[in-house]
C-alpha cells in the first residue's frame, strides 16, 4: 500500500487547510477548492483552447487528475500553483485531440445577476449595464482572436497577476520569450481596447454562479465513481 506523502503546513497558502481536508475525503472541502480555483483554471484553459466548451472540459479533467492524485501533493508549492500546472497540461492535451467537423455547442454561461464586470462611473442604469456586457464581449472576442501562444501568457499576467518568471517556469519558456509575447499581445490589443478598457481585464472569461456550482457537482460525481 502506498502511503500519502505528508502535507507540510503552509500558513502562507490560503488553501492548505482545505487541501488537508480534501485529502481526507471531505467533499465540502473539495467543493470549496473547486469554487476558489474555477476562475483561474478556466482562464488558463481558455488561454490555450479556442472555445469555452473545450476549456471547461479541460478544467474538469484537471480537477479529476488533481483530486485523484492529491496524496502526491506535499505543499512544497501553493496548491493554486500546483493545480494550475495540471490545468495547463490538461488544456494542452485537449488541444492535441482531433476535433469533430462540427463546432462545439455553446456552453450556457448562467452568469450571476450580480456578477462584477467593468466599473463604469455614474449611476447604474439599464444603458450602463448593456454597455458593460458589450464592452466585455468586445474584450473577450478580441482576446479570443489572439493566437494561444500570446493569449495564455497575457491572461496569466494581466488577469491572474502572475509574474513573468512564474509564467516562464509554468510554461517551460525563457522569461525573455514571455516578455516578448506579452509585448506582442498588448500591441495587438492596444488599438481596439486600450482607451476604453484600461483596467477592465479582470472581467473576461468569467466562471462563476451556477456554472461554477455545476462544475463542482460534476467533479464530485466523477470522484465518487472512482476507487
């Protein structure tokens, strides 16, 4: 019988107590970890893959891989870093799979009514709400048109706040290459978005509300069916 590696207490990791509980089979802890990680992992996968549906599938694969091998996580890095690397690998594997001729069916976003999108000055009106959604749609559409080698570093740096060295380590790239790709991504986005959307990149590719809850449900059901 293979014993679980000991999990180091990591007070600087906000998730380590949940990870310890998840290792003991606590489904509530697993659900909370899924809820916390969903936005980051979905953006990572969406930075590699061309559609929401494929990104969501890759995220679910990443969760199943992580939670079925959680005994191998020792806490030497933050849990979010560890599972982010798994998500990158899952998305890359998904990208290599042959695609059917037909397009993927769109995924129902089911965004929460109170989802925090871009901050607009002034009173809240129906017009400003529509404007938020239009701006976010424009931003997402423009980002989606970037090639994956530019889109993923941009999302990791501008949305997730990861430093260049961390991105280079996770993607297996030279830091100079990461900086070059960030520069190219910004240059391609600047003309269309810089004036209108400065500071608004945290609104793109959201993964929350009922959509987030359904991911947790699917992960729990799949884990229950595994030894």
